[in-house]
C-alpha cells in the first residue's frame, strides 16, 4: 500500500510537469469559467449549468459572453437583475450551448422573495428625463435587461422560464415615462424561442429604441402586482421594428388583466404596440380584458385567436415615415368578446380587415370605425349581442365587400351617429355583402324619428353610402334603409323587407337659420321583395329607375312624399331650405363624395323631388303627396332613361366624364363611361307634375299629381331655357297637344382624349347620344433657327405641349383643363429617312411622369434629339422634320434646315516664307483658307476669321484677321514697337469656320512659321565723295 501510494505520487508529479511543459509549448485557448460569477461583471466567457445561485446584480460586459446550459436553474436574490451588454446564449446550440433547451430541459431564472418586505428597493427615488418614481417595493428592478450592444450572432434564448421577477424599470423616450417588464430589450434584436413568464408583477416584455426581436412561441402574462399603476400589458412594444425588419411574434400564448372595461378599471391589453412595425401570427389570447392595442403602428395580426372581455383589437392612428403611410392588416382571426367590440379603428387609423370571425360584444358593436380609413373583406360579423355589426362614426372612409353581418342587437350597419347629431363628411362603400337583421332591435330618436322605432338594416346619418349588389334581409317590422341627410347611391341590391324599403328624410340641427341637409339619392335596378312601402321621402330628392315597385297592402301607397315645413322662399330668408350634406370638412380636407356617385351634389332647396324612369307597377296615381304648404313643395318628375357613348375617331373612350345640366345650367349628373364607351343609364325628367291643378285647370290639390293639367306647363320651371314659364311659353298649347319640353346640355371630357359640348331636347322616350370627342392637336417648337450650324452631331432641342398653353396656371386642374392632354412622343425624321414609321424619337427631359400635367410642368416641356452625321454626309444644308403626338393627333410638322459642318478649314500662306528675316519694321502676311461648305459653286463661304498666334521673347498674342469672300486674306504685322533687338518669332496660323477652330486650334492643322525679326539700332556711318583719297589739291582751289 505504501509503495503503491508512492508510485501514484510520482506519476502525478510527472503528469503535472508534463502539463506545465505543454502549456509552455502549445498555443493558448480562451479560458471559460463555470458557475464562477455570483455578482459583478463578466468580462470573458462563462458558463452557468446545473444550479447556480447569485448574490447580486450581474453585468455581461461588451464583448463578454454568458452561456446558460439546458436544464440550469439560476436563482437571483431579491431586487437583482442581469444586465446583458455582451452575449447571452441560453440553451441554444448555435451560439455555444452544449444542447438545445427543450420542454423537459428548460432553463429557469428564479427570483427570491424579499427578506424584509417593508424595505425600500432600488427603484425608490429613481429618475430620468422629467419623471421621478417612488416605488418602495424591495423587489423592484428584477429581470433581464438586453442592450443594443449585444452580439446577435452569439445571443439567443430557448425554453427559458422567468419565475417571479418583479420587473426592471426602464425609461421609454417615446412616451417620456418609465415602463416595467421582466425582460427589457433596449434596441436589442435577438431570436427568443418559447419563453415562459410566471408570477410577474409588472409586464413580461418591454421593447424600445428600434428593437427588432423575433419571438417564436412562448407564454406571456400581465403583471399581478397589487398596485395597478405599474401593471402593464403582457408585451409592451415601443418604437420597435422597421418597415423592412419588423418586430415579429409567432405561435405565442398571452393573457391580460381581469379588471374591467371602464376607463377607471385599469384593464390592460395582452399586447400594446406604439410607434412600431410589428407582425403577429398565430397568437392566442386565452382570457382577460383587452386583446391587441395597436397605436400609431403598422404591420399585421394574422391567424390569431382572442377571447377577451373588452375590445379584441384596437387600432389607433397610423404609422408614417415622412409622407408615406403604412397600414395594419388584420386577417384570418377569430375574435370573441364578452362586452367590447371585436375590432376598433380610431383617430386616423389605416387598416385592412380580411377573413375575420367576430362575435359577442354584448355592450358594443362588432367593428367600430371612428374617423379612419378601413377596408373590410370577407369578414363574418355576428352574432353581436350589443349594438351593430358595423358602427361608423366621425370622418370615416370605409370600403366593405363580401362580408356577412347577422344577428345584431340593433342595426347591422350604422353610418354616422344619429343619437347625438354627430355630423362629419364621411362615406362607406358596400358591395356584395349579406346584411341581415331579425327586426327585433329597438332603436329610438325623438329628433329624427319621433321616438322609438324598430332598428332598420342600414341606418345612414349625414354621410355618403354606396351600395352595389348586396343582399339585405330585414325581418319583423324593420325597414331596409333609413337615411337622414345623406348621399345615397343604391344599385342592384336585393332587399327582402316586410315594412318600408327606404325611409329618407332631412337632417335638421334645430337652429332656425342653419342649413338642413336633405337626403340626395340615386336608386337603380334594386329588387324590393315584400315591401309595404318602397319609398318614403321627406324634404329630400331621389331618382329611381329600372325597378319593379311591389303593390302595397290595401289603403297604402308604394311611394310617399312630404314637405312638412314652411315654404323656403326669399321672404323668410329661405328658412327651412335643404341642401346636400357637405362632402368636405374644410377647404383642404379630403373629398368624401360617395364612390362613383352619379348625381351632381345639389338639389332644389325648397322641394321634395321624386324622379322616376322605367318603373314597373308604378304610375302617378300610386305616388301619394302629403299635405304641403305650397304648390311647389313636392315635385314628381316623370323621366326617361338616357345614356351616352363617347368616341374619338370612331374608337370607344373609357372613363370619359359626362356632366349633364338642365336648361338653366344646374348640374344634374356627373358620370363616367365604362369599357364599352357607354355611360350607365341615367334618368332625366321629361315631364314635371305638381299637385294643384284639376281637370278644368283650376286649383284642386288632391294628394296626387296625375290630373290633366299637372304637367310641365304648370310646374313653375323654365324647362327649355327660353326665359318663359308655363303657359307663358308658346310651346304650351293644349289645343294643339303641345307642351314645354326639356332641353339638356352636356359636357363630355377625358384628359388625353378630347372634349365635346352639346345639347338635346328630351321627348317621352328613351334617348341615347353618341358623342364624338374633339381633340386639340399638340404643338411642338424647336429652339434652333434655320441655318443653325452643327459640328458633325445634330443636337435639336425644344418644347411641346398639348391643347392650349397659358403663361401660368393657378392650379393643376386648370392646367389640365387647358391642355386637355399631354404629349406622348416627339418624332424626328432625319434627311435620310423617308417614312415617319422609321423616324427617331426625341428624349423627354421634363422630368415628369407620363400623363402628369401640373401647373408648373408637363411631359416634353423640354426635349432633345441627337443625330450623329459624321460618317453619313458631307458638309451642306440638311432638313429635319419634327412632329409631336398626343395619343390622338399629330402636331403640324416643323421643318428645320441646319448646316452640317464635318471638316475643319485648311490654311495656306503665300508670304512670308518660314525662316526668313525681316528688318523693315513690319511683316506682310498673305494667304488663303479653304473650306468645303458651299462647294462647288460657293466654296469657302463658311470661312470665318484667320487667327495668327505670335510668340517671341516676353511676347505672346493672338490676332484675328477677317478673310475675303473667296477665302483670301492678308495682314501686316508692325513690329516697330518691339524691343530694339534681333529675335526669333514663331507664327502659328489657322482658319476657322462656323464650328471649328474659333479662337482655338482645335482640330485644325495650322501653318507654323519661324521668322527672324531684326529691330536693332545700328551705329551711324559717314561717307565722303570729294575729294577722293590720295588726290592733290592746289592751294588756290577752294
């Protein structure tokens, strides 16, 4: 035993020495600590496994890494948190864990109860920004805080349970307040899988500062703290995600509070998202007060289930970046509420709701929209125990198609808030919906309906309603439509209704001098099954065409008309007058005219008007007129079906606008042509009937406008515009069987196609008008004049416009009306092209999109065309043809003849010769220049100036010299003013023409002369002629 122990000791010593030697010779590896840190800062790589108990706050420094192995339990003392600035890898193999955590090997982060529950925690007196908090709970500041500095490639969490954290307070700059959560992501964007939160005091998760995490699976709960002020939604999401990388949640389970739905109940949503981009898929909210609260955010909620007490999904406001707005998609969800609405959209929300099932709402409506833009498609709404399927309020703009609304407590659809006279420009478009009511709902309005009444299927209040191809089922004693002061376009619907099909009346605010808004409606091709009364109209104007009017019960009438008010006329300042409801809330607000509304938005302000055409089972004897204050208070207009077809050069024109006026210039219709070039059929009155004439022509009102003389000769209207009324018009001749006929004028217009104005007289039959639009041809101008010279490449520029062009415009609309279209293209036919089909096209440099004409610009307001002729032709004159096309017509052709210059001129010098000497004070230059333009008859006609560049000692100058018509030239250089010395000068000489070598040598081949210039001052000399040298001179000689 002793020997054996000694041998073992020797072996261990040898192993120790070997390890030391290996450490000296082998490369070093990072050292990973295990369960080492219990408080303080981790600066390297550390692993926590098994059971690890902390003693204080732990911070993972930037660049450091903490790995938590699957199955680990980490115990935090009360009031402590983990601050992640580096990397946290919890149960994720890809970032360093030995195995992936799973349901049987979860990671648990557990916080202990306080030793002294009455002690103040770290949050007491905490402050940031303008907020200071005084939370005295010793557990405050428990949880995990992840910062934006984390390494995403080394960070992840999988199957981690947060057990008992109070939450970390964090100041959210987006709302300038503290928020609290067990997991706070400050700009961090990790992938977090199957997190579970238990016994949390505040919230499960808080994100902010553009955090873009991905949550895949997990269970999230709201706080359970006794102080409701710190309890938040299960997930609080502020300023997170982006339009490219949104915050993502999928396959999660949530719950919210059970405090109540009132404003003072402090009920919380399961998810609160504010100023964020977020995508939620396959979420399940099992119980609680509110579901999803989405504030000034964008994204989607899809394939989710919410069973809550209050509202299921609240969308408030819309997310924007600059001038770009983003919407919320809510689709394929099942939403069941106990009290609240399934979905609400408030305060300018922008949302699309598709394929959702909504039911419950014992004290609310299925979908509530307030001053928002919402599209609803293929939703099923009902049963709704409280109020409406759709409740639309404020300035809403709603499109609802292919929805089913059924079993509502009150009206399936309410557009407007008639109970409080809340009026605002708004509209709803309803198409291909099934709208049903059992007719058991009790509604009430003393102001508009005289007390209690059975709720109708559709209730419109001072709004615009378009209804196409819907099925409306109104059981019991419910009416189909009730409208107060609205704009209605009701076409091709099936109404199964036992009471009144449409009850239409005016809006009256009750103020004596305020406008009353009459209902202005267009009804066409509707089916009324079982209606006792089809139309009941009061202080309003409607047009009805192409319908079968059911026979009423005995003693009833299918159409009832009334004006139960004083006459609106000048003597009383038109008190009680009616006008259409406004379509704009302000001058710069959106236009809320109903989609495709065919009627002009105006009406007779002192008459109830019923205009009908092509109605089966209806004549004047079935139109009951109630007692009225004046003869003119109710008008019955027999009308004819009229439509127009627009053509341009024999081709059908789609989307052409037709404005139809009566003989006095009052707008009646504003309609557009369809793909076949035809407008829809409209009704234009051919005869007008008032109830006050009898068979003998005297006054005899009997409640019907069907007597012999109750026609257009007794209607008080100048129907043909000749400034004479009724029997004062020569056309009204009963003995001859003639009466005043109606004249109508129309304007047809389509931007880019043409314009036409015409008129016709309507007789008692269907009328169809073919309108041939007249187009104004475009105009093209060229900047360059004839004779403009180009050097090899012809570059033409110019401008073009369609129609007429003024110097300036006040609005885009005026510019479009004046120009009536835009230039589609500009063709340029060069001298070598014979047919326009082969012509080139100019480039548009206006910067405008195709078809875009504004007050400041238009397509082809500037253009250019470049054509390289360097290898195609010699010098000479060439004619180009230019024309513009506006899609219909070509402009007049502009002919432009340009000079083509392909070769530089050449220069010849006759005198002086190079290297010659000159001492006479001047040098006389003589030469010629040659250029091919104008040959053979007028060669050299394009020669311009000849340039002489002179260089010598301290001297350099370039002198232009005018050439003669034949190209010859000469010039004298006076050098007498030069220094008195002998010097060498270099003369570089070249010629120019229109495009070459003007002032510079360019491509020209100059002639270079070197001359000796002698301007020196020599010593004087003297010579003697007489006497000659060596001659003898006598003394006597003088």
